[in-house]
């Protein structure tokens, strides 16, 4: 089972909204993680994403992605105190190597923890994006910018798992040989197999009229109620994040002493993010399939 | 009078750097709305002809073309694949390589979008073709979640979305199990009848598609060797040695009966007319019970070549792949392992080889186990055939003197033989396991493989072949093990398991109603000859 979430259509407002709208919401949540390192604000984003994922029916996909992010977050947490010796509260006095002191301070450890939390939080909106946004729909909307790039991206999305399966098969075949070939030989053969498959795909594209040079105009689609709600949520999260930052809310100072302000501004920011992320799912009009026979 | 959708006059084509032409002096005319089967042995030029009809030859592959070939009034020498795409849809062998988008709906829309159709027209065409091809329920699915049969249907629907006058298919059933393959052929016949789309289908399993065909064109050495109705084609094929004839046609020919029937139904009617109706009466015989004392079984030796005891394989959060399989295979036995897709055949072979571990149960092997997986090309990783195995192995594969050839330049049959010799090159094996070795293989190559299996068994190795091909199983096996979902549901000699079967049965057995346990054309002919004399 893949640790990276894979899009499956489900009956949820995030899946029903256009790819652009849901992408905007995910990007706005990621923007919060980029702008803030305040633990309460970042934790609010994590809770907001988990809530949205549960409401959209992709909780297990997000949980798998979260498991993927934990080792990364731990790594950041542990590395930070080793490379930053700043901070007033000394925990462990280390030695000196090539003129660099390896003292571990409480502030560096806490800053590492905050950075790790931020890394974990940053993964979450992208996992929500992967689980809820139809890549074909998104690529179709990008075709107006560059058709060939969008098609290349679509092909890559389609072929990466196919090539991974090819490589696994070749690995199994190598294990079946009495004298297994070296990894380099198998890798070369896998690469040449990938090129062969690429030629087949190019032939398939040709017989579908790829080089005809004509392209369909994109269908005009009016905003659905789900588009409107998801876009409103995305706008609310992004604007709140930007104005909050400009107003100086959610500031954290790590060195020389750890100072995390927790006042009404931070609590209000966190609450606003939670409410905005819940907006697409709130109320009767967010429900799908409300008609009764 | 119907117009010609394809017209070829003295058409020649040679691939770049090839010595001999792949198509030579080809003359052919195909009417609108016809269903044509292209027959021919491997390397005869069927695929090249299809690639010429869709414009890939010469525009994509290069090479030299001469003579005239028009499709829908467009000359393939002057018009490329993109222009010809408006006239003909093309479906290749491997569905994985021709489905290019992540979602089914996008895949069906792609060809129309390339033609610049308005969005509303694209949406309508996608909806209609999905309903016509029975893939409407798949429209919102991701392509990587589809089975091989579903993927092939989506590929055909994508080729048909623009309502082409001609549909070209290159062995579209070779990657499918028999049920999905039969469904596909009848789906093609339905769209040929209802939409009037001309179909040109290249296939090796002619018994599967001749009942649906109006016409058969046999290609040999790049030119048309026979162009006639299915019945006349079979008469020609049996007279030419029978390499392209169906099993039932070969049985009739060997028994000296005529005319040669094109379908099992026609064969039964012909037998009734000859007064051999009793032979055709169904023989109701119970399948041997699993685990029962089997008098036909070889005398058991102290050490089995392979033994599985209460073998289970359960996938975490997934299905039960094997559920308590018990199987003992003696040295020298030739076993056909049969069953529908997902029954656990391939998994069982992988467990015997040690590529996977069972969840529960015991596996015993008397020595080395050689396993040839489904794609022989996966075994060939070097630049020269000689680097894959020694001279002796090359000679055994029939490739003596071709050690300098790149493995990817070998034909499918040659790759198969070389890969088999590669897995056997480690010395004597207690067991040789082959997974679906006859996919896309013509009859002469299957006969050669059956002979090699016989040699391995005579050398003391137990040979297990997982296969859907009942005709091949009847040829090589002395035991058939039939698997249901994760378990063995029948185990016995081929005459018992295959003669009384409904789906797992040969065409000869179906024609004769299982009488006398006859499975192969030779056995059926002997039975018919006895009845005629009697």
C-alpha cells in the first residue's frame, strides 16, 4: 500500500469542487505552515487538515502520509541542536571539533522541535491535495498555459507506477536466475525497458492524433456551490494568514531565550483557520446526495 | 455495393536497416463494415500491416515504402498517423502502454481533444462510447486501478470515441484470460454489427475469433497467402499443413471428414449429419475428488519433487490469496495448473520458488527450482544473447550462432526459449515452473515448447505450467490441477478434468461432448475414425 495518497473519487465537497478550488485550499493551508512557526498555529493547521480529511473520507490516506512525515520531523528535531549551539540554557556540554562546539541547548532543542512540527504540518496539506484533487482535472486546467508540459506531467503521473512495477518484475526475474546479474545490469535493462515503453506510448499518442496540432477549447464551467465554499475557505485562510503575519501575530523567538507568545491574536488565528477549513463541510448545502426518492 | 475502407496495391515496406522487406507486393481490399481476422505465424507481417494501416509505418518507424495503400481514401504514404486517426482507431497488444492518462474519462476524451472537437461534443462522445463499450461504470476510476480486461476495454473505447470507420486490433486478447478474451471478441462483433465499424483483428487463437469473422486474410512472409471466408480459410489452412487451422478443423481433416467446420456448433451439426451424433452426446463424468485415491497417479516415490502442505497466503488488509493448498508433485510429472485469474496459480509458483513467503503452511522441494515468470524479456539484461547463457544453452534455445544478437532484437518465441534456458542454466532442477508461457505464441512455437517440457520431465524434473490455454494443457500435461479461489478444486488426468469441463475444456472435447476423453485433434480424429469404421 502506497504511503503517498492516491486520488480516488469520493462523495465529498472537496472532491466535488473543481481541482483549482481544492488546490487553492490546500495551498493556502500550506502557506500558513510557511509563514508561521508558532506551535499552536501550526497545530491548528494539522487539526484543520485532519478534520477536512476525515470529513472528505480520506482520513486513512492522510494518516499514512502523516506516518511518512514523522521520521522526517524527528530527524529535523534531532539535527537542529547538533548544528546550532546558540541559546542560554545549556543541557549538555559537548566537545569541540575543528573549532566548532557541540553544546546542546534547550533553545536549540525546542527550535528543532518547532521546525519538526512545521515539517510534519507542511506534509499534511499536500497529502490532502494528493488525495482530493483529480490530477487529470488539474492538468486540463493547466493546458491553457502549456499543453505539452501538462501532457508530459500527465504521462509521468501515469507511467511512474507502471515503470516501478516493471522494475519490480525485473528484480524478481533476476532472483530467478541461477547466477543473478549485477544490479547495474538490471538497472540498465530496466532503463532500456522504460525507453521501449516510452516508444510504445509515443506510438499510442500518435495514433490518437497527438501531432494533429489542434486542441479543444476548455469547457466553461460555472462555479458550483462546492467551488464557492472551498474557494471562500481558501481565501479566508490565505488572507487571515497574511494579515496576521503583517500584524505580528504568532511570533516566536528561539534564541537566546525561547519566547512563544500566546495571546488572543494567536488563539483567534488558530480558531479562524479551523473554522475556515471546516467551511466547505458546514451546513445543509455542503451535503451531497441530499435528495430523497 | 460497399465501398473499400482499405485498399492496397503492390504495397511494399522495409524497416530501417532490415535486409528483407516486411511487406511485399501486398494486394488487399477490405469493405466498409466488414469483420476481418488477420491470421499468420509469428513474424509473418500481421503487426506491420496493422501499423501501416494506421500510418505508424512508415511515418513513425521510418523505412522504405512503395506501392499504394489507402485507408478511408487517405494514402498512408502521404498522410501521417494523426490524420489517419480520424479514419481509424488502433489498439495494440499491451494495454499498459497505450493508456496514457490517469483517469478513464480523460483517456476517452484525449483523441477528440487532439482533433479540436468542442467541449460539449467531447463530453457527449465520451458518454456514448462508454455506454456502448460497457465502461460507463469505470468513467471516474483511475486507470492504475483497472484490471487487464478493463484496461483493454478502455483502450478500445478510447480508439472508438471519434467514431472511426475502421478499428485495428493487434492481438488484443493476448494479455487477457480466456473469459475476458471471449467477452472482448463478442463485444467487437456487436459494435461491428451495430455501428458498422470495420474491424481488422490480428490473432493467434483463431478458434476464439473465427466465429465472429466475415473474412480471414492469412499473411505469410509479408504477403497475402489466403483471402476468403472462415470456412474456405480453414480448408486452405488444413491443406497447407494445419499450422493455422483450428483444433476442430484439424480433427475433421485427420479423420477424413469434410467440409471443415469453422465453429464448434457447425462441427456438431456436421457430425449429426454424418450419423455420428452419439459421439457428440455429452459425457457426464464426475471430476475426481481432491485427495481421493487416484488410480491413475504415478507410483509415489519417497521424495516428492515439490510438496505444499496446508499452504496459506493472506495479504494484510487484502484478500486471502491461498487458503490451505495441499499439493504433491512427483519427479517427472507434467502438471498443468489451471484456474481463472486471481485463483492463486502465479502466487503458488512464486511461493515454490521462494519469491514470497507463505503466511502459514509448509513447502518442501527436493532440489533446485527454476521459475520462468510471465515476461521472458525481464530475464534478458545483457547486450548480447551469448552473455545471458553459455553456448550450450543458446544451442538448446535454437539460437546457435546468434550469440551476438541483442536480446531485444529476438522474436517473442526466441526470447521465451532463451529465458527458459537461462533459468535452467544452473544445472539439474528438481522442478521447473512456467507461468503463462504461451501468451501470444503461435502453434508451432507451442508444439516446440511442449516438446521441451517433455524432455525436461524425461530428465526427472517435475514441470508445472500455469496456463489458461486448455489446448496447450491437453498437449503437454499428464495431470491437470484446477484451482478455485485459493484452493485446489480438481486434480486428475487431463482426459477427466478437461473432457467433462464447461469452461476448462478444449474445442475438440466440446465438439465431441467429452466422449472418450478426447481432447486433442489427434485423439478426436482417432475416436471419429473408430466410430466411422464401427
